[in-house]
C-alpha cells in the first residue's frame, strides 16, 4: 500500500516540476519542435499538470503535439481544446482535435497566451472530454480517447497494423505511421467541417458545420458529395432539406468514388472524373487559401491568414438563399429581414424571430384565413426540376394547410396555371425569400401566411385606413400645390408609360435582331414538343416559321438578370456575324420566359459524324474533315480577334460544332462565353466547360483565349483519330486518347493514330500528320506557347509554319500548380466578365 502511495505521489509531482521548469523565467523559448511526434505506449492526461496549458482570451489549449509552421509563433497543433465565454465557463468541457495555433510570448520569453485560429479536425465533437480524461497511444498502434471515468469516446481502430509513431504535419494532418514510415491512418481521411489544401471529401462523407461560433458540436448544416454532384442541406425536424446543389451531368468516366478536393484556393469537383484528369468543375476564389470551412450559417468560406473570409458559393447562392439567414417566417430581401403583416418581433427572443400578434389556434379551419404574399420563394425549391413531384392546385394547397394545426404557411410554386403546381407546407417554416429586386426565376411562387380571421380583418382595416389617409392627403396636397402635382403627375405618367411600353418598344431599339412573340414560337415549335437537345442553360426545340424556315428555339432556364441585361446580351450575340458561327435570328421576352431563336442546322452536331460508326451514315473523308477543322478555326479566330471585345467561348467540343446542309461547320453555344476588353489579357471565372476539353490553366481560374485553343486541339485530335478523347469501351491507357496521342508523338509514331475506318485517310498521310502536329501545338501545357487561332488558320492555309520544339507531356494536376506559380497572376487586375446565353 505504501509503495503504491509513493508511486502515486511521484506521478503527480513529476508533471508539476516539468511544468514549472518549462514556464520558468529563464526559458527564452519552448522547444516545441521536439514535440511534433510521439511513439506508442504514451498517455496524455487532460489536466494542467500533465500537459502544458496555454490560455487565450476565450480558449484553453493543452497541446499534445506541436509543429512550427512559420516564424516563432504559428503552429499546427494537436491536443485538448476548450472554448469558454465571459458569461459561461466551459473549462471542464474539452474536445480532442487538431488546430492552427498562434502563440504569444511575453517580454521574458515565456508563452503567455494563445489564439486558436481554427479547430480543423475533431473526431468526437458531440462527446465532451472532461478534466483528467486521457489520450492513449497504445502499444498495438491504436489511438484511443477516454473520459475521466473511463468512458470510451473515440479511437482510430488501428490495432495490429505495426504502427509505431504519431506526428502532426505542417498542413494540420495528424498521421499514424508504421516502421517503414508508411502512413496507415490520417485525419485527412476523416474531415469534420474543414478542408485543408490537398484534402478530399469523398462520397458518403459529410462536412458538418458546428452549432455556433462558440459551440463546436455538430450543427444542422452539412455538405456532401455523391455521383451526381455537390449538395448542401439543413436539418429541420430531423429531416434534411436541400438548399444548394451543383449537378455534374454526363456519363461517368471512372469507377472511383466521387469526391471534391481542396487545391490551390479552389474546390475541385471530381464527380464523373478522377485525378490525374482535370476536374469536372471548380469553385474558386482569387486569393491564397489556408483552409476551407463549412460554417455554422451554411456558408462555405475560404480563410487565409488575417484576411477577410471569402464565400466560395457567392454568385451561386444569394444571401437570402440560406435557410436560417432570417428567423422562422421572416421575409428576407437583399439580405435584410422583416416580419410579414400580422407578425411582430418577439421581445426577448434569443433569435429575434417573428411571432404572431394574434396567434392561431386549433379551432377548425373556419376561424383562419390566409394573407397572400406574391413573389415569395423558399429554399426547398432547389432541385425540384430534377425530381418527380406531385402536382396540385392552389386551393387544395391552402386547404391542406388549414387542416394542419401546425401549418403556418403554404407555399405554392407554379408556372402560369394556379390549377397545377407544387405545394409545400414546411414545418417549421424557416426564412422566406422575398423577390423584391426582380431577380428572374423560371417559375412563380406565392406564400399564403395563415392568420386568424380577426387578424386578417385588422390587417385589411389597417390597409384601408392607410389608403384613405393617402387619398385625403393627396387631395389636400393637390388643392394646395396644383401646379406641382401636375408636374409630378406628368413625370410619373411618363415613367409608367415607359415601363408599360418597354416590351412593345423593344423592336425599335437599334442593333437588336428580330423579336418574336411567345405565341409565334409556341406555334412554330408545336407547343414546344419537338425537343432536340438540352444543356446547362436550357432546352432546345425544333420549329418552323410561317415562311417555312426551320429554326432552333432555346428556352433559357434561370438567369440572375433582368430584361435590360438580357437585351444587352441579345444585342451582343446578334452583332456577331460570321459564316462559321450559328446565326441568332431573334429572341422573345414574355413574362418570365426568355427565348433565343437560331438558324436550324440540319446535319446536327459534329460528334455524330466523327464518333458514330453506323452503316447508314456516310464517313467523313479527309478533305471534309480538313474543311471542318478549317471552319472551326476561322470561327474561333473571329471571336478572339475580330469582334469589338475578345469573346472566349469556353466550351469548344464536337457537340457544340453544328453542321449545315452542306456540312459547313458552325460554332454554337455561347452559354459559357466570356467577354473581355481589348486592354485586358486575362479573365477570372468559376464557370466550367466540359471535362476532357478544359485547358490546364482552368485550375487557377485565370484564363485567356488560349483555353479555347487547347479545346480546339482536343477536337482536332478527335476528328483525325475518329474517336472520343475519353472512351470507357477501351482498356488500360487506351481509355484516354490524349495520353496515347502524346506517347505516339514522343515516339514519332503519330501515323498509328489515324482513323482507319475510312481507307482514303491513308492517301493523305503527310497532310494528316501535319494537322496532328498542329493539334499537338495547341495542346501545350504552357498556354503562352500555344498559337493564336489566327496563326492556326494560317498554318492550315499553308501560309505559316508550326513551332518546332514542342512538349509531349499530358497535363495533370501536379503541373497545374506549377503553371499557376510560374505566371503568378495578379487577380486584382482581372475583370468581372459578362455571361452570354446561347444555344447548347
């Protein structure tokens, strides 16, 4: 018994003595670098005697491992963390995790405080660790967390894997390694709410936001990935409600799980593709990045040093699109919150939400009615176009709410007919979106707020009283200042007339193409029943005008712009005239509908001719292929160099090259295009083209017209080789045409790549090899080395030569980062581009 007591006393005294030594005035600086790794058979106890305790203004941090990142004060750390406020102390509630930590030294060299810049990973956020809880690195290689009473909280489940060491890396990754220094387990594989550069979020995993800035437990927002895209949800009544989705359409190219990855200030989406290929899409910001965090308010933000965080989804989601931006049943307009009629701000309410002035009761539907709010939307409408929904009429929707005592609002989404729409009865009803700024949706929506009959009468009486006061005041003012009123009346009448006649006077505006009525296009397309295509910006329908001229009508989906902005785009597209560009014939604006009318291309898209091997379709001979390549080059040269502004297409691919009756190739789909002024050299964009056709510099989001040159090179390669750039029907390295093409070019065996489906190709080998070398020039990783499209035209026409020294490497993500660093883009000078809407 005495032996045990002495041992027990020594266990308590030794950490105290060590702690006092570390914090002595003579210590000029703690040698934390020696504490970046640990070996098995080590135990840390969560108390101030066992582990160094550093106090911040509202943090207590007890680091287990520390790795200096930069300077003398910035660390990646792993340890026990507690957050507390002045009002409520939580010193006995810790979590275990990793964090970026700033340490502050006093004048005597001692560490006197800290700031936790971000907790980047915590495996047991919902299970608090108390004083004297333990972290044990067991001899069998398992890392296990237990509370003070021995309750199991978490472990790595890495027993019997020959693990011998644990280390915190500079990037914040906590790793367990075996004797051969192989990483067996890492925290990067188990993200919580933060992604660090190089870290992935794979299908089936979630980024779960914390409850609040001061509560690190899992909250109601989470972000996830699957084989369709990226999605964000809010948990309401234990049910996930989607408020954001980014879909990646098209056939899946790989068998690996879908994932997103934080790379160089971007979130790269690998949904249908995988590394080393380019991502399907990229969310990016023009700034260096320390980490990305999915925050407690549902925003995905990028953090970098002391800079203000940047919302990476800005532009895809407005402030009002977030479910809890305002309180329950509050209306959000331009980021500001207000209560609807019949409601007031709750006194003393912690979340400051709106409450009913005269609460409804469960007394039957006869005692209640509805206040209709037009142009009010709800976040749950996201993605309904891709889901099968049950349709109903507006009256049935309202009656369903009246029958449900808990229902506070009925939302009805419809197109033009109130007898057919989507009914939503949210419970609880979160923030409502008021479309006061005229943002364009491709559907209508109204909210019906349930109120007691007494409250409805009061609301109507108040409205009537206001109208009477306005009338009386107007009459008095008219008598007193007749002249002024007449003047004001003239101005108001003129403005109202201008607004009412806006649509009718569009035809008189200069430089606009023909305007069609909605009824004309409805008749021309047989009520939009002859659908011939669809894309990210809408559907395309075949039609015929009364004159017999065939047309293609594009019905644009949601566009965040008004009529004037749309007309500006129509004017820009309509001013582009070239034989190798699909001609815009006209347009239509009718209520919420916006349509573009293009010439009809009878021979469809190029992909049908170069990929299809059906016996009933003639094979393109070399001269026809060469002409098509020449046509595409001339069309791109016009867009890049002969328009008032440089137009970068951004989505050059065979599907966007259409052929007329004479097989003349014309470029279509300006849906992703960007305009830049002549004095600008680069444009920054987060909108993406098609996987397999995107240039390496996409990852930096800073592009020039040379991105189109790269895509053109891929198309030329496909035309000459007669197959897709990525073909899952092939095996091994043959799946990726570009890989094989570069290898054959390096071996000087490009002749092996010529399409053998048409015997006549072999009769033109020298000319075909020259075209292949031109494609190789266009496919250079360094965009500065690529030729301009006017130079490409000259090479095809025989008036210019091809660059002699060319690289044969396939671009991949490793050298994407190098390219970005090499040219060090100054994003402060980049312009904010205009987006064009065209056929797709």
